[in-house]
């Protein structure tokens, strides 16, 4: 089985995000970065499938050279190969991103054969557009389901050839179950699994792994009439909380009663 997992370098969850003065970029001077959480689960799903059914898994990221950090993090937990589609670091809209990824995937498949399964994160943690995976799948002519919380290959299959994969999507009433003919694409959600921590052996192996840089000519005019244009970035207003000390010990009792009356509890 051949699997491709797509990842994106994003600011570490929970970090304070500052915007540059021109309101066009995130100021990442003091930011840590990580793999987008949904995609981190996608990497784990790829590793689990390979462990169960055999084959190899490749991780790919599109971005500046610093994205090598996230690619090596994926290799440290069991991914076999890593590929970087280099950019100058400027933000790309979903059409441009998908166009470049499709070109890179096609080039890899011409070299080594078709990927049985391409795994995307449900959405990226920074832009949250929900578009790239679907656009790539459509361009490649492959079945695609987003929001996946379970993946398995039916008994008797090795995950390749003319088989199919079963994907489960959580809904209010339980789960929707999809059978996707391979090759296929899926977008997985955080919670499908618990990503493993890299071992020391994995970290050392990731430092020695070869990074393949795959520059591609994306279709700059793809879907030109529908292209998105970034105007500016804006930080949401911060919410401040205020703590009022009502008193100390029994002296606070009257203030507590007054507060409860004000709230309508008494």
C-alpha cells in the first residue's frame, strides 16, 4: 500500500498571534511552529495503516524551507519519505495551493506509481478553508470524503489494487460509513487517533532522512475568475477579565449575599 500524507506548518496551538504592521503577515519571530493538528492525526493514520497492511508512506508539505522541520517530525514517528514543494513563503490561496500539489503528486506518481490513499487534514489550523483536499481530489478524479474519524481496510484486502477503504464520519445520530474505491482521498479530523511521540531512534533517523525538494510549475491562471485575494489580517479583540475580592473570611459574607441578590439567586 502506498500512502501520501499532506501536512502544513502552522503556529503552535495556543500561541499568541501578532500581525505585522502592514497587516499582511503573521509575525512569527517569537512563535513556535507545529504540524496542523488534523494533519498530525493524518500522519498517525498513515503510519498505522502501513504498520497493519505493509507498504510505505510519504509526507509532503508546501511552503518555505523552514517546513522541513515538520516533515522531519513526521519521519520521526514512522513516515518513510518526505517531499517539500518549495515556495517563497508568501500565502497562497486554495486554488494555487491545490494546483501546485496536484502537479507535485502527479510527478511523484509518474516516478513511483499511484498512491492508494492520500490523507489530508480536515482543515488547516491557520486558515481553515476546508478546500485544498477537495480541490486536489477533484483534479485527480478520485473519491473524497472529509470529516473522517475512522479508517479501515476490509478483511482480505491488502489496501492496494482494485480494493476499497472504509471511512467513518461522525454525525449527530452516530456514524456515516463510506466505501471508497482506491485510489482515494480522505480528510481526517483531530480525534481519529492519538498521535504518538517520536522515539529517540525515530528522531535520529529523521535527521538522516533525505529531503526531496520538488519544484513544480503550478497553473497560475487556474480558476482565475474565482481566485481569492488577501486584503489584510486582523487580530480579534481581546477579552479582558476582572477579579474582584469581596473580602476576607467572615467579613466577606455581606458582600457575597449582596452579590447573590444582585444575580437574582436569593
